[in-house]
C-alpha cells in the first residue's frame, strides 16, 4: 500500500516538482482522462488563493482517505 509520502512524490513529478497541482495534472497522475473525475479528491480542499491549484500534501491525504 502506498504511503502519503509516495503519493506526494508521484504527484510532484506530474506537477514538475511544484508543491501545488492542478485538477488536470491530478487527473493525468491518477490515469483519468476527464479532470472532473478527480473532484471527489478535491472536495473540501481550498485552492491556493488566486489560482486553481491545490497543495499536493492535502491532495495526497484526500487520496489516502479515498476521496471521502
């Protein structure tokens, strides 16, 4: 089973080393074509003010919880 650190490292690769990730990048990282399919993981997470990007650490936690 993957750890939070595993998810953070993998997501940072898709975000070109950044600490934030877009919905589109997250979808690609998880193997989805439609970015809206990852909304379940982003529900309850606030985007970084002024952007449409989310902190990878928070996204990794949501993935670990199964998007609940």
